[in-house]
């Protein structure tokens, strides 16, 4: 079981019309691994992340999570598109945190967290609330359970969003530039929560511009540009001694 | 904070020492003499009109008093109210269906919804009501069975469909076209990130619609819908086109024909309409409050010039404003 990588991408490609966004991404994320995806904007890193939980459809190549093909089903050597309810079932086990938080504004922090466990998994309310409070406490927002998102700071909203994703007990967490929309002084709190999560053994793929976080927390770092993986390896090594010209050029701007 | 600042002479120079409390400004207030003049003119004009109206025989205030609580009138008011409620309920249900159809990926479904809107918004409601009145003439019988074979049963429309319901159908089918646009605008106003977040949590389409999108769309949908209810209440006065005459306006017109005095009963009908629209406006205020949860206090309320109904303005995305342009098309 541990032999199966959590995410396995082989030659994953995606185009929007004639615009080729992903040109054959091949990478592997092992169980418990924290992988940071970095690269200039438009390099396809967010699109790749969105492919993993089938918010975007993969056009070519194979992408599987925990040994299960994403978005398609293979029967008799043929690929079948998944029915929406089966695709939804696949997404349950993959948590996603968005750049713009995307909290539900008409629900309190706690309601945001218990919504999916109750409505999707059918967890009893009492159990969902207990778990929701525990998660809020874990992200340091126990006293904000009854606050609406509009009354929370960006950093607090993002931490609620992380708790919301965790409430579904995902086996994989995807972070799409989780700190890019935050004021600089609020970034630290969110990164701290993510660090704790990584320490707890969660498998994480993080699209980020926070090189400090990548160096400190990530097990591997992948640099993408123009829809391809340019360079990958140990974060400290790649950051300190980039091999590729494009990596050097990018890192010289962000470091 | 102040210690490092004090070390830098430049900083000290640009921040002069603050003395005690600043002296309050004692200025002579700007006068607005014209404001008072206009106010006085308006009040005088209004007072004059009211005094004159109270004295004028044509208004027939004794008749007004006699008929305002007349049993026939209050019954007609009830019928008008029921007609409004039935028509709006059907229109909202149909409007939601049409809105979802218009947002569908299926081009035929989309096209049919568009065609419906084109026909029902493109013709006057009065004309539509006349058509519905002729429904039982155009379709004298409705045959149920396999087409081009002998029908299993045949329903005679004139005997089964009441004129009241023909009026309700006419009003609601017309209104559904407007409701569809309002609902569609509401759904489109919800940030796509919301659908994405709910998808990422494993919700299906209908779950995400019911729990996430529609509750947020409601904030955009309710204010114009309130206007539509008020508008519908008034539009019921057109059902004479069907012809149906047991509604508020129809009944007061019939009574006035008997007593040869049209004006007092117009006032009676107007008073009832005003009463209902006022109640609806209060109800709308509370509904809006309910559905603006989580939006903070950033909601500005201002009366709509057309109906005087309260309307929510200024949400970050309020696309109903350009779309809700029916005011001039409706026959009031």
C-alpha cells in the first residue's frame, strides 16, 4: 500500500482552446511528502493543482491519486468520463485551499467547517460541531466560531478555509497560493498552520511564492515554467544551486 | 516608537510639536434661504390640495366612507391578494426553472428558455391576458391520448377551467419571464469561487446550488422580486382583459357603474392597493435583512423611484440593476 504514490502524474497535458497550459507534466508525490510547486505566473502550476482534484479535465497523459485515475474510469482498455456524482466522491478525499479563501460568506466560521461533513459525508451534527471546534482550535481561532467571514481578517479566513478542508479528513491537501492574497504581516500565521500540518504527516502540494517555507518545510521542490517541469529536487539544493537558466532567472527575482 | 524617531533630525523637523487641544472653529453658518422658501411652497400647495379635495363634491367622501369597508370590496381585495400570491408563486417556480435552463450547457434547452423570454417579454401583458381569455375558444377541448389516433379522453376546457385561473395563468406566465432574468442575474452574481470551493469539498451540483449558490443569490434576487410582487398586485387590475371582474379594481368599477359615480370607488380601490403595497414593503425590508447575513452593515438602502420599494444597492456585484429594466415595458 505504501508503494503506491499519493499522486502520480505521467505526461499530464491540458489546453484551453489552442493555448497549451500543461505540456506533459511527469511527477510523483509520495505519501506524507510535502511538495512545493514554484514558478512564474502563467507557468501552469495552479492548473496542474486544479487537475489533481478534477476541477480541470486532463486532456492527455495519466493522473492518478492514491492509485485511482482522476476524472476517468478505465474499463476494457477504454477510458470513460466519470459521472458527476462519482467525480464528486473522488474530490471528498482531496482538500483544497484557494488563493482567495472562497469561504461561504453566508455561514459562520463553524458552519463553513461543518457544512461538508454533514451534507456530503452525513456526519451527525454533534460530531461535526465537536470536530469543527477542535479544528478551529488547531488553527488558533477557537473564539471565532460564530464570526462570519466578512468579520475575519484575510489570514483568519484562510485558516478557517484550511480547517474547512481538513474537516473532510482528506488524504491529500492542495494549496493554491494560500498566502498570495494576504497582507504581509498575516502570512506568518497561515504558514505556521501549514507547517504544523506538514509535521503531522499530511501529504501536501503547495503552489507558493514563499521560498522560505519551501526551504524549511518542503521535502521536494518543483520549478515549472511554460507548462513543463524545468527542474526539481531537494528544496535547499534547488534554491541554493539552481541548474537551469530559467530557474536561476526566476529565483534571482524572488529570493 | 518615539525613541528612534527622536534620533533622526529630519523626522523631528517635519513633525512640529503638538500644542494643547486645537481651538474649535467658530464660523458663521452658511444660510440656505431657498430651502425654506421651497419647503413652504410645497407645504402650502399640499395643504391647499388637501383642503380643496376634502371640500370637493366630485370626490364623494360620503360614498368613499360607505364603500371602503363594503363586503364586496373587501372580498374583491382578498381575491386580488390571492391572485397576486398564486401568480407570483407560479412565476417564481417557473422563473427558477427558466433561469436554470438559460444557464444550461444544452443549446436546445437554452434556446427554448430564450424563446420563452422573447415571446413573453416582447408582448404586452394586456394582450397576453386577452389571449388567455380566448383560450377556451381556441382550444375548446383538450384530447389526451396518442397523437393522430382516437383520444382516450377529451376534456372540455370551458367547463373545467375557471376564468380566475386563466387570469392567474396569464399573469404568472408573463411574470415568469421577468423572474427568470432576476434569478439568473442572482445566480451569476455569486462568485464562481464559491461553486469551486463547494465542488472541492465533494458537493454535487444540486447540493452546491441549494446550500451555497442560491442562499447567496437570494440577497440579489429578493429586492427586485419584492418590486415584482408589488408590481404584480397592481397588474392584477388588468385582468378585466380576460375578462375577469371580481378583483379589486373590477369590483369597484362595477359598483361605480351602478351608482353613477366613478370617483369615490377609484379612491376606495386605491386605498386598498396602497394598504397592500405598504404591507409588502415592510415585509420586504425584513426579508432583505434576513438574507444579508454575513455581509456586514455595508448595505445601503434607498427607495426605488418607481415603486417606492426598498432595494439593496451596492453589493460588490449587483448585476440586477442593468437587467431589471422592465419598468417602462409594463402596462401599469
